[in-house]
C-alpha cells in the first residue's frame, strides 16, 4: 500500500485535476494573454527534469499577428513543396487535411516557439570518438535533449490549462523550421522543435481517453 495520505495529496494540491483536465485545444478566443501569465507558464515549464540540468531550451512568445500569419504562410509553403513531390501523388486528400491541422496555431493570440539547443555529455562525446553511427548512438542514448524538451512542453501545456487557458503541443509546423527560424531571428545555435499556441478556449477542453494503467504498467 502507498504511504498514508500520499494519494490524497494529489487531490488536495490540485495537481491531479490539472493533469487529468488538460486536453489539446485547437480553437481560441481573441483575448490577448497577458505577459505576466506567459511568464508564469514558462516559469513552471523550466522546472522540468532535464539532462544534466543543461536547460537546453528557449521560448519565443509570438504575439504579433503579422508574424503569426507569416509563420502560417511558411508552413503552407512547406506543404505546397511536399505536395509537388512525385511521392505525394494520390495523397491530395491527406495533404489538404494536414494543412488545416498544421496551421491552426496562427489563430491563437500567442504562439510559443519552443527551441532546443545541443546537449552533449561525456557519454555522447565518447560514442562519437568511438565512431558509432548516429542511429546506434541514438539507440544507446535515446536523445536526452528531446526528452528534456518534452518534459518542459508538457509542463507548459499543463500550466496553461491550470490558469484557464488552452494550449496544443504541435510538431507539424516544424516542417517549416528553417523559414520560421529566419522569421523569428533565431540564433543558429537553437532549433525549432515545437510550436504551442495558447489562448482562451472557445469550447471547454474534453480530455481524450487513455489506456487503463493495467495495460501500460508492469511490475517485476
């Protein structure tokens, strides 16, 4: 059995409600998100566990409507380029649906561009010196840089929900990463890894179903 009161603490702190109530939100009201609120969300996001406490993340909050529109245009151009590939023949319907899925972020009053930097531990250096191919290095290391960013993004989205906002963790816009990085004037040491639109949800979030714990947990 768990320690006395350990599960009840999840309820009394409100943590469980924030986690279970969070859902991806894709439709937003026009009200701006105060910068104090954005700073509070990021303040929680950066408490994520991360490899070596390297904190290889940066956040760019895009409020300017013209810039958000330009980001959307960059994604649309990337999709147009993909549609012209010979390999895309017969996928017109899928590409059309994907366009809406990849560009709705621009309607949110603030769009968070999440950036990742290079993380190198001695283990990474040693694997490179050994001459192991990237696929083998990734198999042995499992990208601690991206794991760290995932933790921060999840906390960002959960914080937004707890504060009454809606957010959506998006990777589709990264198709246009080079163009978006240029639009935002990103230092070349950083790379776009995700986009998170944030705003007041037009409809209450509806959490999707999850597999039961018994399906995903084993004890040894």
